[in-house]
């Protein structure tokens, strides 16, 4: 099969950008981990409407799980669709050591058939055990390349990654521009590139430094990491708008869409949060818990991911109004309706 590309010149530039970020990050992670990432392709409608390529690594001495995904979906041949194309990189790295931070980076350009479009630019540092120096360095790097919008992006990120029922955030520093378009595509493109490159390069510096220092891993640290990975899993599958939208639109890249999930989670901890959830989201968490193996500490492998995807789809098909519970940075962007 062959993946086709969108005809729009703006979509072409956006795809080139996210592919360059993918190459930059994968090469940097390979240098630190000492192992080549494995590539795999997926195809939207057998490639007629695009698809993507994912590079991943797991169970490495440095990286427990890393996924760097690029995709472009387009509907040039379907006049009735509002969506023209969506080009994106979405990446997550979960290191093995509890004191080495995880990172999430997402850059995407969504373009409508009308020609209107918007960027979604995200970068957030996710340590199981916070390190103030790492937080300051990561936030400072993003502020340096985006000084005009940094305060707005930090505020939106803090809103988006807040978990109401737990009263805390996922991550320690957040950058998020939602539905971003100043009317100058070239300038916005350059901002997206600058933020993506700064997030990648700074994280690689933090990871390489941590790997050289070789901190001792204590049992208490590993317990903190498992609890944090469980919180990460919870936020992605109950609040993350991008994840939910991807799962509701199609089922042709389920493993890739859930590439952000950590290697293991604590099923008992997840179960203890069901009573805190509002209706009908308590039923969603029940379904997610039910999709996990019958053990306290659960490995989230590809087979489990498929079950989790089915649980999410089933829930929102039954309770479409529950999509209102999804996180938002500033305003609620067009999601599922524009992808139909």
C-alpha cells in the first residue's frame, strides 16, 4: 500500500515540519538509548486518505517505552467532508528510571476545506519525582523561543492538564496553544517549529544528563513512578481530547493513538478512583479497569490497548454528551464533527 498526501500547500509544509521533528527526536533518542527504533506504518482507508509512520522502542535499559508518531489524514476526494487534512506529530517518552522525566510533545496543523485552519502546539514535562532544575530548564527553553505567547500557553496548559477529580496536574510544566492561528501561516509555522525543536532538544539534554549521573533507584522511587504512570494513564483515557477524538474518528491506528500510555499501571489504584468520577464517567473508568488484566500491576501491551480503545468508543457512543468532560486549554476546538 501507498500513503497519499494532502494537496494543500499548507498541509504539505506542515507534514514536512512534523516529519523533520520526528527525525530529530528519533535520532537523539537512539543516540542516548544505544538502540535503533522500530518503524511501522498505518494506512487510512488503505492509504487513499493518507496514514502515518510510528517509530517506537520499549524495554530498553534507558527507555521503558518511547513512541514518536507522525500522521497526515486528508479527504481531498470527499467534497462533503468539512475537514481537508490533519498533519501531526505526537510523541511520548517514558524512561526506565523513576527519576528520569517523561515528556509529551504534540504539534499539528488542521485545515478545513474552506482554507481555514489552526495549529495545536503542546509540550509538557512529566516526572514521577519532580526536579525543580529540570522544570526550570524545560520551561525556560520554551519561553526563550516563544516569549510573546508563553504566558498564554502556560495558562492554557495548566488548564488542559488539570485533573479535577484528583485535584492535581499531569506534569509539572505545560505549554499549550489550542486552535492557534494569528492569520500569518508562515509565522505560525515557524513558531510551531521553534517550540517543537526547543522541547525536543531540551528534553534530550535532560535525559542524557540523567543517564550519565546514574541515580540509584530506590523501591520508594519505583512505587512513585508506578503511581504516576497510573495517573498518566487515567488522564489520557478520561480527559485527553486529542486521544478521544482520534479513537472516535476511526479504528485504523489504535495502537499508535495509545502509544502515549506507560508500560505498567496499578489497577487497584485506578479502581479506587471510580467513586470520585461524575456520572457517566464513572462507567468509563469501570470499563477501562475491566479491560486490564486481573492483576494488581498490569502491563499495558498492544492487546490491552485494543481493549481499551473499544471501551472508550463504546462509552462515548452510548453517552455522546460525556464528550463535554474532555479537557480544554482555552476554548473547545472543533473535533469529532469536523472529522466525519
